[in-house]
């Protein structure tokens, strides 16, 4: 399952070939703080559900464990895509136009 992950700090959209790769790349601490937004390959909104919470103690932090699950609230990626400044496609999708075509035509 392809995962689209939007970085709210630089307006970049990362495209991951699998959910596991997205989860490994996007640290739980940053996810919890709202620095990442997620969609599945059809552009449906997803949210992080933590099974192990993040830990914070003074100056150190430890990312928890989370999974990405469907979340029916929020904008679909096609509605949000105008906010994307650049795409980091990893060879799957390399431009906003590639993603827009995929979402409107339903093809990879």
C-alpha cells in the first residue's frame, strides 16, 4: 500500500511504497506533534494510532510505536494537494501532477 505523507514544516509530500517504510521514516514524536499528515494510495485520510506512547523526560525523547489506520475526518489528498510545495517520490510519483492524475484517474 502506497502512503503519502505531508511534512507540515516544509510542505513536502513524501511518497512511500509501503506503510512500514512511512512509519519507519516518520518519527512518532513528530507525528504526535502534528508534523506529518497521512493518506493512503487512494487519497483517503489516515491517522496514527499509538500502541506504545512517546516518552519525554527533560531533554530526551523516545518515539513510541504507531500504526496508520483509516480516518474518515479531514481532507482527502485531492482536496489538499494544492498545499504541496514539492514531491519526494522515490520513483513512484515525482510531481504533484503525477499524484493528481493518479487520484483522479485511479491508476498508478
